[in-house]
C-alpha cells in the first residue's frame, strides 16, 4: 500500500509568503495608477460625458458651429504655430553653438537653460512687461534715445508678447534637444565628406540634418503642444482681446456654460493626444541616447571674422530675450511705472495680511507646494519602479499614465476636479485639498522621471550582492536602493516643488480668495495695475526657482535636464 506523502508545511508557508509579498508589491506599484485614475481620468471623463449630454449650456454642435469657437480655435492654432516657428528659428543656431563651440562655463550655460522650465509663467509675464512692455527697460531706452515722454515700443502686449513669451520658454527646449543629438555626430563622417569635396551645404543636407531631424521634429511638436495649451501667458498678455481654447474653457466655466466648456475640452483633448502621439513617433525619447566625447569642436577665435560678428550679435539678442525678463523682475519690484517712482511698497505688501495683502498667498503657496511635493515623491517612487517592472503590461501602463498629465491641460483637470469631486464632496466652499491634488498631478511626471533615472543608474551587482547575503525585499529597498535613490528623489522633489509653487492655471480655476497663492495674487495685482506688488511677489518666486535650479545642478550636474 503506497504511503501518503505529508505536505511540507514550511514549503507551503514559504510559497504563501512569497505570494503575499508579490501581492503587496503589485498593490504598492499600482497605487499611483489608481490615484491618477481617480483624480485625472475619472474627473475628465465625467465632465466630458455629463457636460456634453446634460449641460447646462451649449451643445457640441452649437459649439462647433459657433463663430466664437472658430475664432478661438484659429487663434490657438496660429499663435502656437508662430511660437513654434520662432522657437525653432532661434533655438536651432543655439543648439549648434552649444554643441560645436568650446568655451569656459559651457556646463553652466547648459545647466542654466533649465531655469525657464522651472519659472512660473505668470512670473515670466511680469518680466516681459518690465523688460519689453510699455515703460519697460527697453522702451525707456528708446524713449531716452528719441527724447520722447510717451511710450515708443511695446513688445509685451498682444500677439507679439504672447509669441515672444512662448519663445522664452521653448527656445531652451529646442536648444537642448538639438545639441544633445548633434553631439553624437561622428567626426569621421565629416572628415570623409570633406575629403570627398562636400560643401558645407552638402554636409548639412546629407550628414547633419538626418542626424538631428528626429530631435528637431520632436522638439517642434513638444513646443507646439506647450504653446497650444498655454493659459497664463495668453490670459495676462492677451489682455482680454485674445483667447485660446484654454482661456475659453475657463471663461465658459465661470459663466456656467458647462456644455461649451466640455465641448472645448473634448476638442482640445483630441488635438493634444494627436500631438502627443506625433511627439512619440517623431522620436521623443531620442535624447536619452548617450553623448559621445569625440565630437569635433572649435573655439570662438577659430571662426572667420564675419562668423564671429554674427555669433556675437546672435548671442547678444539671445541674452536679451532669455536673461532680460528675469533681470527685469528685480527692476519691476522697486519701480512703479504708473507713478514713475522707486518704492519698496511691493515688499511691505508681502508681509501685510488682509484683503490684497501678500502674506496669506505666500503662506498658501508654501503649504500647498510642500504637501503636493510630498505626495508627488511618495507616488513617484512606485511609479518609477512600475515603469521598470518586468511585467510588460504594468510597465507600459505606468509609462502612459505618467505622461497623461502632460497631455491633458491643467485647466481641463481642474474643471474635472471641480465638477466631479468638489461638488459631490462639498468642497466648493473651501477647495484647498483639490489645489494640492492638482499640483501633485502636475508635478508627478517630473518627480517620477527623476527617480526613474536614478533607478536605472543603480549598479545591478549591488542588488545581486544584497540578495546573496539574504536580504529581504524590504531590507534591500530601505538599506540599499533608497540611499542610492536619494539624489534622484531630491531632484524629483525639487522639480515638483518648483512646479507647484508657481502653478497658476489649475489654482486660479479652483481657488477662492482665501485659497489664493502667490501666482494667482500676481495675476490679480496685474489686473488692477499694482505693478510693484506683482513684481515683489514675482521676485520671491524667482528666488525660490533659482534655489531649486542650484539644488538640481549641484545634485545631478549635466544630467539635470533628464527629468525634462
């Protein structure tokens, strides 16, 4: 009679623990996906469906046939096109110079190009008004030159101001992506072409352009996407005369035309998803490939005389466009163009409580940004792990969900949060938790990306040694991986904080007066022509963002741009 084999309870218990640990791991990795579904996918889908089907307000057909919609859509497309063309025209030569020229401080210049990415748009508005606007630095120089008491030059208002401000943001993007691609050019190809008698134009056509084409197309598509979804710049510099889809969604919501708001959000979402797909197809991940140290570079003195003049003029214009608005914020914080006097009233207003004071907005900014940064880091860590998961479905889903907040405008997200979350939960009278949620969603892609980069750079042999020594999964995480991930976590947190403290679009949509942040307060100051108050508040945000830039540069050096 065959003997019965008793089950090995230790073996069964071990398999149970392994299965239990695997379930906990999957739950932790899936937690940020559930948060994104709850606070991004659900609100957006909810407002699109309810707004289109039940309103109240205009129907989809009425919105599509409306002259207002056609005018708004035409302006949105045309300003994004003009901004993209200008950004590429200005940024392409800068990319070549950054890759080709040898000069002292090159790494500093490369790192400084990150600064526009962390500057709040409304701060850029203040800088442009004080640099290029009426009675700004440039205008006052021309007034002195022509001995005129009236304003001579205003480049910060209307379409010109909008396009220039968009170029300020996106020229560095084009520059970094093109230079990173160009630096992989094998110098032997150029030397062979020269030996065969190729002209400069032929080298450009057959060697250089094919190499940089994916990066150039990707940067152009990404620039167009950013300009298409622009809100604070158009709202402030357009001065009510110009409206994009973003601005019109905000306006429709304010006047309770939810049908129009949902219809426009649907149109915008369809276009942005197409642009996001085009970005991926154009080679949006091209810049991740490593650079070569063998690229042929030259010094400024090796250029011909005419070339040196052209480069000097070009760099001068670029410095005025890129550094001028930042420097002008200091001037705007102490000079009142209305009364034409120098004053420190703007700084005293920052310490004043009550209506119109800057103390409460400053406290709100720090509080909301701190909370959203903590959440962005806590969610970004499992999201980064999920993107590197061995499971293909989980990895692809995590990558898609990470990019989702970049493909959906913050105005649409805020619109969804207000109608699908705030109203049912009774948060309409004090919606500060939704401001934190919106800022978390906006900063999450940057924190997750920075942590993912650090995770990829961990030496796998260290993980193997920990496993050989019998470390559990959680011991390996807390004593091996987290210390190695610390720089990436810090960079991701700083990025998320910088994005959150200057966020205006979703906050303006959601906030009541008691929830105003500095970014929203700046917009309110500009509306009532309190320029020094706006300048002082903008200077505070600039200092915060510059501190963030210095931390990022100190921790991650030339790799700081990876999180972008």
